C-alpha cells in the first residue's frame, strides 16, 4: 500500500462527516454538505488515478468537478424559490 | 531518500489533514453561513497541496496538466457555488436578495434612523 492509497483511504473516510452533514439540518445546510462531498470526491479520484497508475481516471475527476458545479447550482437555484 | 520522497507524503498529509478538519468542522457548525466557510480550505489549501504532490511525482506531463485543470475548475466552482448557496439562503430567509434599507449589516456604515448610508466619497 503506497502513500497515495493511504491518502485516498483518509479522503474516503472524510466522506462520512459529509454524509452526516447531508442528513442533518435544513435543506441549504444539507446542500453545503453535498458540495463538500463533491469536492472531496474529485480529489479522491485524482489520488486513486495516481495510486493505480490509471491516467484515464484523471478525466473522471475533471468530469466530476464539472458535474459538482452543475448539481450545486441547480439545487441552489431551486432551493432559492421553489423547494 | 530524495527530497521528492519526503515532499510527497508531507504534501499529501497537509491535503488530508486540511480536508479532515474541514469536513469535521462542517458537521459541527449548525448554520448554513458558518458551514460554507469550510468549503474554502479544501479548494485553497488541500487541492494545491495535492497538485504539488502530483507535479513532483509525475513531472510535467498529461497527469499534471489535467490536475491543474481540475484545480482551476474547483477554484471557480467553489466561488460560484458559495455565492449561489449564500444567495439562496438569504432569499429563503428574507424573501429578497437586495438589502433592506433599514437592515443593519455588520461592518457597513448605516445612517442614524436606518435611512440611506452616508456618502463616503
């Protein structure tokens, strides 16, 4: 197990507090938890790509970063007025 | 042991510790505005540390360039999402985004009686 994999494991466990945040509080407090989880997942994918030597997984991290943007913006917009 | 072999675990440790502290602090806060503060360290401290570690490991190549791209995307995403979430929270609380003339916003000068702000120019 190399340093990158250990670091990826730590990042994986940081998703637990994010999950707790998503299940507690008001709708917008939960949204912040979701945004944090998205950012952690992007970094987790980079760490996994580096630890397993799979350069194609970097594209997955980039796609995840862009999807996090879309998800957060859509939720924020709908929570602003309609939900 | 080369400098790179020492620098990579240190940078990954900085990245991991920053993320753990931010995520735990996010759970401990009970207000949307307080929670949003802890999105920033992940983007501003943890991600550059990870980028530096990837750069040391891979050199200037495809992996580093993609990680730089991810870093800049996350930087933009964090700024825009924080603003959008704060705006949504304010609209849900007050029903509008624009400031109320009688609203006392900390750190900004308000005229006595809650009227217009004094002209500082």
